[in-house]
C-alpha cells in the first residue's frame, strides 16, 4: 500500500509553515464475558477486587489460558479493518513494574501480532475530504489494574478488576496531518468496532483510549521527532492535545531547540501537555516469548467463516444507502455513523421515499432528540410512526408544514399519525371550492393590496400567507398559489 496523497494542512509558525504528523495507538477493550487469560468477569463497576481470579492476581504457579472469544473478536476486528490476519502469532512478556501490575509484566504481542497491515477510510467533516489511514498492526494484550491514591491520606489502594481484561492495541501509520483528521479517524474506528460488536467504544469508562504520537516538520522534509501523549480519553481532548503539542514543538524548534522523544500527559484543565517520562525503548522492556503460552494458531477456514458472518460495515452500508435510496454522501454518512440510526432509517425508508426519510431523520428527529438529550434508541417516535407521517405527506393528505405539527404531537403524546390527523381535523384542504372561497374573502377584504400585487407580483406571498391563516394552515399551498395567480392575473 502506498501512503495516501493528501493536500497539506499547514500551520503558521513565526518563521514559516509547519506540518503536523500524527500516528495513533488505540487501546480498545475487547467485548467478551471473561478476561484474556482467565475466567473472571469483565463487568464494569463491580466492587473493587470482586472480579479477580488467581491468575489476574498473579499468584505463584497460576497459568494463563487463552480465551477463544477474545481471539475471535480480534480476528473479526482485523477483518473489519481489511487487514492481514496472521494464522500464527505469539505472546510476549513486556516487563515493567507498577503496583497495579502484579505479574511484573504485561502479556502482549511484540514481534508477531495476530493482525498485520490494514486500512480505514475516513471522511473528514471539516474539510469534506476522504482520506485513507493505514493500519500497521493490531495485537492482543492484557490491561493493568488501577491504583487509587485519593482515598487515604498515607496509603494507596489497588483495584485489580481490570487486571487481565483483553485489549486490542490498534496502531496506525503516521498518516494523519491535523487534529480534524485525527478526531475523524478515531470516530470512524469506533464506529467500525461498534458495528462489529468487538468493543463498545465507551471512552467515559476507559474502554477506548488513545496514545497520540505527534511530531512537526517543515513541509516536504523528513518526519521530526515525536512525542507520545498517553491515554487521552475523549475525542475532543485528542484534538486539543494535538493542537497544543504541535504548538509547543514548533515554539521549541523555532527557538533553535530540539524535541526530546518522550511520553507526555495532556491536562485538559490547563490546556497543555507535560512531560511524564523520557521515552522508553523496546529493549527497556526485555521482551521475550511467554513460556506459559503456546503460539496462537488457527486455520484459514476459521478466518473465512468469521469473514462470512461479519455484519455489513459502515462503508458498505453508506454506499448502499447512496445507490439504493439516492442519498447524498453526506446524509448517508450521518446515518451510518451509528448502526442504530442506520437500522432506523432503513425501517422508515423501506417501501417509502428514501430521501424524505433521510431528511426527516437528520433534520427533524435528530434535532428533536438532541434537545431532549436522547439517542435514537430512545426515540419516542418509532420508525413506523415516522413512516406514516411521510406517507401522509406523499398522499397529499397533509402539507409539509402540518406534518411538522403532527410530528411534534407524535413526539410528545404518541399515537397513530393517521388517527391523529383524522381526529384533529389536520387534513389538508385540497377541495378547490373551499380554497377559492377563502381566496375570494381575502381579496374582497384587501382591494388596495390587490392593486399593488398586480404591479408587484412578489406580494403574492403575502396573499398566500393570508389564505393559509384563513384555512388554519390546512390549504394545499400549491393549489392556493395557482388559484391566487389566476385570480390576481399574475403570471
Ligand atoms: P511505541 O511502542 O514505541 O510507541 P509503536 O510502533 O507502538 O511504538 O507506535 C508508534 C506510533 O507512533 C505509531 O502510531 C506511528 O504511526 C507513530 N509515529 C511514528 N513516527 C512518528 C512521527 N515521526 N510522528 C508522529 N507519529 C509517529
Ligand atoms: Mg506506544
């Protein structure tokens, strides 16, 4: 695969233009009942140390046993990233000491990961561009526990519930060139993981977190030295961390300094990154193959079977929405961003006007849900109800304007849209006799305006407004327009 060709997004320094270069390491918690090498539960929010087996606590003599479900999820994720699946991979010990890492090492994959090179296609909303981000690898590893320092004045506590939970580390090549691109990349990756059901992407719970590698360079020059910003846990913070880190590096370089490769932390409160430690090298970790685990092997038939049963992924769904329902790339992109909205759309659109369905969902329903702080799965208006509203417009039973009132009624009170229209007399008046009567009344009451309108046809709008008022907004606007024009003698 070649590096994507992209226009440069330069930022101005005091001495000229700079380009930001970003590569990400995403840690995604694997969706599975049990941990990577033990049967302990992965449930979130249990009492401290309530989901800890002897293996997770690293008791002497305990042996890890690979959880097949985690392997399956990692392969499925690799397939979703159009990546090379390695039929043989190995687990290594990455040695370091932390109080929340009782083994004294993390079991990870170093030289030979389960998944190799892949790619993610990313739409960047701010620029309207579509970029391709290359994936370098995906490997399986254990999460650590959690040290708690703020519960006691002189002691620290440790909670090992998370210890041994399976993570997928997904490493991108340094293909990203701006904070916008980085945010869009993580958003897209999260969408793919959620479609696959391999990670819930819940950043608030720490189930998806990013190490963001940032460097800067003069356009066209070699890559600069990177700094790695650890464990950024929201998409907004990822963007902010990149911007401030790039600015910091540019200031140092323009001042004649050099960038030290190091690990930094982003402080959202202060809006700055600060040094955590100098960069550790692979040899610092004394990696070696874990003697307790055999190489991980499976056959191509197993992979093929998983590939066959993957759900339709966002790119394919977006393309299908565009071709089957005539949606714009933008609308299709918005709808497929969450699987639940895509499903909702299809239920509304099936056998109806797809474009109208997309419009109603994106402009009315999403806006209204947003106001209530609800997501699509909590929508008080079902796909069937919204479908009925769209049908009523299509059948000319109600106007677009009345439809919005009807939508609001269904949203707040519920009910069958057809019955509501019937019961509350919301039907559009298409009976030309009734419309003509209303028009005659308006004309009779405003002889001066009639004279003016003959000279100035833009006054027609005023008349339409009056007639709509007269009919309680129920007159068919097209009929009103036509009859008015002929009565006023306007072309
Ligand atoms: P390490 O474990 O040392 O952090 P990895 O290979 O896991 O190394 O990750 C390196 C990450 O840094 C990758 O995402 C890669 O794209 C990114 N990267 C490498 N070189 C640069 C650079 N010059 N500027 C920004 N990011 C970089
Ligand atoms: Mg790293």
